[in-house]
């Protein structure tokens, strides 16, 4: 399918036909990434900004509490 490069303000753009967008399965409400490969522009869905966070949190081990009171045991209060 052919398309024309059109002026959009100070930039240039290409209108993506509805059928092509549907076939690409790109989500029009999310950002896309543009890459240049072998003199071609490749458009792909940008990863979600928090992609992989859930798996990363699952891998984390609980931290030991840091003892800021030097030799004072953590389970003793200073006011007891």
C-alpha cells in the first residue's frame, strides 16, 4: 500500500490507513518507537515505562533492617 509523506506543522508525517493499523495490532493510545533499518522506518509499540517491574519486585529479597543505633539491639527501644 502506498502513502504520501505530508507536512504536519514543521514536521513531516505519514497517515496510517485504518486497515494497516489494525493488521499491525499497534495500540493507538500508547506511544510507538521509530527505528531506521536499512533505509526504512520501522514503527513498533514502545514498551510500557514500568515493563518488568513486577518481575523485578518478585525477585527482590526482603532487606534486613539497618541498625542506626550502633551497638543497641534493634528490638530494644531507647526509652524503655
